């Protein structure tokens, strides 16, 4: 059992459309408020060697990344922190504060309790003009498939490539880029925290089309043999980049560093180099 399969249970209760995007969408006059929440645990999300400050930074960054993926500007974040060691709180909150401040958000509240392991639940809110809101749905056959930055670096560190440590420990959410992409009218977008492959399948779930990418076009993590680097780029988690689709007449988009890796196709499947791409990446699983 994995988290995406379990999500279908939630869809059956609250409705499929409310479960497709990175954030909930709330009308707010001529603007839209987007709201998201994340839960991180010591055993599954905070590798050994992270400082308390980095744990706090990561906990904020994952939430800001969700907001960025909707084309929105982050405004407010709340944190609920479950502590097994109370001494960690100051460092964790300083890291979260520094990340939020860097990207224009304010921490406005939360909760503290005792827990069997360090657990951090964040809730973030952002604002975007309704016309610039970007959802996962909206991709059309013939659109380009693009990704910001370089995916696979966080997983590369976990597999022994020390040069990629900060990609995992101090992720940089693409807040400014998300807003530019929204204003430029990209057709669909999400963040790539679970890997390019799973992200493309998530986009497939939200659209009546599929995706065809070329491995030779993928930006690859440096210092790694090509075959392994391609594997990491496709299936590695922990990178908070943005994957998006846009019509060909909107490319190139000024002010955003991104790579075109493929195109949207009518066939509702996901391909790499003409072969069906394995649906695999970072997931929470239960036996």
C-alpha cells in the first residue's frame, strides 16, 4: 500500500477534484487563496547529519514549494512541532523563520507538544490573482514539458555523492519562478518533490492527455555516471523543482531557468524515449 493508492480513499469521501492539486483553492475576491499542509517525520524525512536549523528550513521549504507550484506568492505559515527532545525547538524554528523570511512569508502561529519522534506539521497560505492561478490540469497535446533546475540531486546525496548535500538539506523552493510562470500563462504545473516520473503520472491523473520525454534532454546531477544520473533525475525524490507544460508559442519564458524535456501527447500514458516510463519515485508505503 502506498500514499497515492490511499489518496483514492480520500477522493471517495471528499471528491476527486479536491485532491488533484498541490494546494486547496479558496476564492478570495478577485484573487485566490491557496492553502497547503505537510507532515515531516524524523525517521522518513530528516536524514542523519541535518542540523536543527536545516530541519526547520526544509519544513518551511516543502510548504512554500507547494504554494509556488500554483503560481502564488506565499504569505503565512503555521507550524505544529511534536518534540521528543525539547532542546531542538529553537534551532528548528529559527530555520523555519529564516526560510519563510527569505521567500516573503510570515510565521503566524502553530502548536507545540511532546512526541515519540520529531514531527513537524506545516500549513501555508498564499495569494494569487485568479487569472494567474496554475493547476495541475490544463495541459494540452502539443504543449512542451519543462522542468526548472536539476532533479536527482537530493537522492544523489543519499546514494553517496556528498557534493549534493545542500540540495537535500537546504532545498530552495522556486517561489519567484512559479509566479513568473503563472503570469506567463503556463498550462499546468506542480512541484517535483517525489521525482519526475511520479510527477508526470500525477499530471496524467489530472489531465486527459499523456507525456513523452527524452532522457537525453534531462538536466542531470553533476559528477555521476550518465545512466545512474538519468535514473536519479527520473525517480529520485527530495528536489523541490517545478515541472510545467506550456504552449510552444510561449517558449522561451524570460526570467526562469528551465529545460524542455518533452511534449504533451494525446495518448494518456507516460513515455521516456518511446517506452512506457516506470511509475516509481519517492512514496510513503505500508506493508
